[in-house]
């Protein structure tokens, strides 16, 4: 009986000590906060200020696509049924989709010798999402050559390669008029720009064709956007 009584008292004392320890831990340990998954994802992404145009050039007679929904990614919209193909010399530019992008210029390159230069004398490598943030771009080298763009890094990419590809693109710019061409040529790497226009397929009179990509998750041959530029704005 005495042994049983001692064991019971020992267990009771242990219970009291555990209770005191639990009370102390509850008072000194912050309560975990449950957050909505969407809020967690948003907090992991840098906030980008609204675009404020310092200079804007718009081509008269070039219809604008559906306004940009979010600065975090390009907006693509359906082609109105009454939108006729654009004319460019003897060629026709068949609209495939409306296109608007708020992005940072990663690189710029002009072309004069290839067949595409007749339509798009300049390519802009653009980045959106994380691909316009200083901490990411400081660890990347971006360049262009032969209508392609490339990214390089020293040890490891600052963000996943899939994200680099999804949040950047080399875009072939077809200016709607001379003013748009002048505005595109004046753009410098590092600037934030807003481009509005139409993804197109170029159909030359001799049968030559040049078709834009209509998705952001492709790369390689045919993975670049070809855009009839109706408006250019620079922050």
C-alpha cells in the first residue's frame, strides 16, 4: 500500500509540473497564425507600383486590345470578329490575339539584314513578375543574337529556370507607324515599358510567313511573340 501510495503521489506531482510547464510555454510561445494560401503566395511576391507613363506614343487608327488586367503578367485577349488584317507593304498581318504587357526591358537589339527586319527592325527582351526585380536581374546576364535571347548566371539561377522562361520573352516588334518605330528605338535596357498591340501572323505576297507564339510557356523555335505595336509607353 505504501509503495502504491508513493507512486500515486509521484504521478500527481509530475502532472502538476507538466501543467505548470505547459502554462509557461503557452504564455511565452506566440500562437501560430493561420493564413490564407493566396495571402501567403502574395506575400512571397514583390509588390510592383502602378505604371505611370512619362511618355506615350499611340498610332492613330490602330485599335487597342483589351486593357491590361495585372502588371504581373501579360494580358492576351480574343480578336474582335470585325478586326481586319493589318497591311504592311504588300504583306498582310493577320491578328491572332490582343496583347498588352507591363514589363522591364532586359535587352534591346536592332536588325537590318534578315527577312524579318522588313517588318520588325527591333526585338525587345522583356521581363515581368520576378524577372523585373533588381535582386534577380543582378544575378543574371541577358543578351540577344539572331532573333533569340539568352540568360546566363555564374553559379545557379536566382529563381527556377522554368520561372525565368515563363516570366520573360524575346518579342519581335512590328511598329504600326514611324512614330512607334522611333519610340521603340529610343527604349533602353532597364526601363519599364507598357506595350499594347496584336500578336500576328505575317503573310507575305510570295508565300513567306512568320507566326507569333500565343502562349507564354513555350520556348525554342516558334516560341517568340510577333506583335503589331499600336502603343508604346515608357515610365
